[in-house]
């Protein structure tokens, strides 16, 4: 396949009727990377995927695949979906129930008039890659959910698309199998070298598979960065609150402002909020701060604690010891982020 150097969106907006669902989106997806669109339901991530594929027409903006303009409303350019060379995988699998695994995967090649020997060669390669060798004569109703999804991925990849678009592909898969499939999808994507855009509302999926993550809210991109950057350096309050668990302290609250000034060195008044991850609150006997355990929640590998300190409630985690409700504890804040 001819790899694209990048996918570039400039000023993309889109609406359904009078409702604007995307607003002035600027986004660059680099060659052979996996970019995850992550956000709550209704934030516009699936619409953005449809715009890139050509299934949905924007109301404004331009789209480039490498240096080729594939959409520009002002210039009346709109390359149809069948000419954009994109593979699409949906949440519902969308397999043909009357076709075998082999026939489902081979179908895109048949409609493109590939020769039979070439089809056999390509399908055989894909079956081995997606670990379905020996299943080629089975029908969809004979497959597990994970196997169906791998067939859908194989069908999307068999004609060597420039970009693979996946819309909540593992939403109907149980947690244990999901973890395995994420590793497999990442392996396949890196082996083939296809550029991939992956839509999900599941943070664990995003962190597992993404080279970079774009956080979306209300039709806008709030932040783009590596999983580490997104987690440790949230750009604003929405990102800090949406990604993982965080203690958000605000200067607008007198008790939280007092805590920030006395304990987190934000005395210049220029910062409105700080974010403290629960794992960055270390409970120990020599801790600088003190408080009382208000709540405990056992989570398996760790226990979550609500610590009450000067009327401020802080969520902390610990794996070393169980503390009781009402117990006095000391703790240190190892790090925090100003937002």
C-alpha cells in the first residue's frame, strides 16, 4: 500500500440540521500512527470519523491525505468515500451472515475485480495475521464476538487501505477478551504500517492502543498528546477531570484556596486550580500533612481513601496498609499540576 504522510484537517465544522456537532477542528494524524479520538458520548468523535471517511460531509473546512486535497467546500472538492481508500470497522461488525469467514474477507477484493489466485493469497495472509487460520469456512453465527471483530478488521485491511478507521470496535467485547484484542490490533497495525484512527469513550482502551490521544468535548478538541502527556499534564479542567481520577482544588472555594496556599505553594494568585492524582498522595507516618480517614473503598490491588483535612476532602490510594474510618493519618503530596 502507498502510505500517506499525514491526514490533515483544517477548520472542519459539521452539523446535523441546525445542531452543530463539530466546530473548527484542526487535526494532523501522522503516517503509521494510531491516533485515538477519546471523549464522552455525544462529543462528536464518531462524526469526525465519518467526515474523514467521506460518509459525512462537513459544512466548512478542508481535508488532505498527504498533499492531496480530498475535501474543500469552497472549491467544491469532495472525493467520494470509495475513492479515499479507507478501511472502516464498526461496533456492530457488519458481517454478511450468509458468507463464510473467507468470503467476508474476500468480498472487497471481489468487488475490485482482483483475480482469484490473488484473492486467495491475500486472504490467506490476513487469516494468519488475525489468527483465524482454520476458521475460513465458518459462518458468523459460529464465531465468538472477538472472532467476528477480527473478521471485520481483516475485511477492512485486505485491500490495503491508506488509513484504517475504527468506531468503538470493542464496545461489545468482555473486558478480558478486550485486553487481548487491543494487543492484537496494535500488533497488526504496526506490522502492516497502516495509519489508524480509533474512536472510543473507554480511557483504558485509549491508553492501551494509542500513540497519541485527542480529547474531545462538545465538538471541539481539548488536547492532543501522548498518553503520558494527557494523564500527567492535562491542559484544562475538563481534561484533568475526565482522564482518570483527580483531586481538583479551586481558588473560588475559600477552604480549598487556603489549602492550596499553605500546602501547594500557589501563593501568587495567578492560578485558579490545581490537580492532585490520588496515587501522588502518599500516606506515611512522617507525612507533612495530617487528616482523618472519612471513607474507604477496597479496589483489589489498591484501596481508595477519602482523607478529610481542614474541611478539604482528598482522594488517595494505598496498597501497603488498610486504614480504618476515623483513623488519624499523615501524608505527603508528592506532586501536583497547576491548571
